[in-house]
C-alpha cells in the first residue's frame, strides 16, 4: 500500500492503492505511520515528501471496504495524525491528483504543500453527515482565513489547484508533467541545508500550537464518532452505495 524511495536525503512516501484512488483504510494508516517513524529515526532521511500513485492523491476514507471496521489497527488514523504533527523533519505534500476528505485536509498539516495543475481538493464532510478532521478546523482558517475556510469545509465544493494556491492552502502549483520531480527538487533544497537549523525552525513554529492541535484532532475524531450511524450519516452511506445524491431535506 506504500512505496518508499529515497534520493540524496529526500524520502518519498507514495500511497499505492491506485485501484481505489489511494483511499485510506487501517492498513494504509499503519504502513504510512511506520514509514514516517522509520524516516524520523534514519539520519540519512532529511526531508519527507508524501504523494500518490496513479491519477489521485487520495480519495479519503475507503467507504467501500468498511475501512473503519477493519481489525484493530496498530496506529490507525489517530496515530497517523499524531505522528504527522510530531514529525520533526520537513514534511512536504505533493498532491498529484484529486484529494478528498483526508486527502484534502492533510494539506493543513504539511509544512509545505504543492499541487499539480489538474489536481483539485474537496472536503465532503457535510455531505457525509460528519465533521471535518485532521485538524482542519484549526489549520484551514489559519492558512486560508476564516470565511474561505468556513465555506470550503461547509459547502463540500471542489477547489482547483489555482484556487488552493490563491487561498494559501498550498505554496505552489506545478505542471502535471514532471510534477513529482519538481516537488522533489524543492525538497532537495531543504535537504541540502543544516539539519539542526531546519529542525530548530520547524520546532519553534510548531511547538506553541502542537498540543492544542492534537487536542483539536481528538475532539474532531470524537465528534465524527458521535455522528457516525446517525440519520444523516446513514442516508449519506446509503446514497453512496446506491450511487445517488443524498436527501437531507428532513434532516
């Protein structure tokens, strides 16, 4: 589910479930978390780039495989997100294609995020009868401003790569052709700099809000759990399986 490569201190972690658009299940959360922990321990790794294989970055939670009903995970979504928040080295995202749900909200946790020209993001939480996750209720307003973040999270509408850059959610947009190489070239610039300086600056930026961000993520997850199986969520799942639009008119 994960392909890990390295070149001159830049470690690339690629989500590798292209048949389901790199949707997340517990096994993928565990494998990516283990890859990040290994990167943290390995002095040869100086920067991490996360991307996707195929035409998607990630389609979010794998609803079709009951991702959250798998065998109890070692890390799961909570462990994965905490590992990202605590990761001491630069963590870059190369959003190579569509990103939905956590495939979009991860942009808020990246140190730097880039998008391919054809990529687009969507946070469909209201259409699922749920709430946003991955700290996006804090990080998106910080990056995009309150009103833009509010609309993106409430409306379930798509945002293009250009719109994401204009909003401040990603740093830059590169052509689809050669996209990953362009992101890795940016990562290589950081990998060539002193690790103590890089780590120190990241720590100084992240530390003041780190524990608050973890608490927000836990609150988001608890709220999601409280809404799962409620009428709106049941209607959303039924509509997904029946390939129709959900009807929330009485909800």
